[in-house]
């Protein structure tokens, strides 16, 4: 796909969808090995999310020839995280509601969330976790990828 006019939004959506695919593939592989109900292994989704956010920011910086405004990069990271989280959450609804209904019983059995855990609460938790993690990852990544001559604001402009 040619980057005739790459914006933080279009870049974030593209890399968000790619990141979501990576998260889905990891989840399916973990499910095939019987590891999907182990919530503690979901930290690898955070690693996949961090890789996706960094790739999105790097691509946008490369498109801008190394002259990326700070908030454009930060916005790219946040949009990437939101798109990836929402897409993965919808995938989880489909997976837990249609393909493998037993997974919710396995997660409930660990009693991390109690027996009140439903697919809807898991959907919202996935979005919230992804959005908050994505914001933090984007802040950290932008400290590394910001333009070399970036100067913080000294006052209101």
C-alpha cells in the first residue's frame, strides 16, 4: 500500500489491525496448547502491543523523514493501541461466545475475578487494559523516538 499521505490516524489504524492479528494468532496458538485460560500468560499480549506501537511510531517517523511532531507520534501509538484492543476484544467475544464456550468456565475456575466474570466484562477489561497499557507504552516509546531537536514547552503558546 502506497503512503501517498500518511496521517497518525491512518497509520495507527493500519498498525492497530496488524497488532490485533498478532494478538489473535498468539491467543489461538495458546488455545491450541491449552494455555489460553492461564491469564498470567496474557502479558505477552502487552509485548505484542508494545512491538506494534513501536513499529507504528517508527513507520510514521520514517515517513516524516525523522521530523515527527511529538503529539503525532504519541497519537499514532494511542490509536494503534485502541484499534488493536477493540479488534482483539471483538475476537475474544467471538471466540468465547461461539468457538470455545468452555474457556470462560476455565477462567472463572481460577477465581481471579470471581464467578461474576462474563464475556461482556472480559470484553471491557480487554479494551481498558489495552488502552491504558498502550498509553503508557506510547509515552515511553516517544521518549526514544522523538525528534532529536524536540524542546519541551516553556509556556503557553
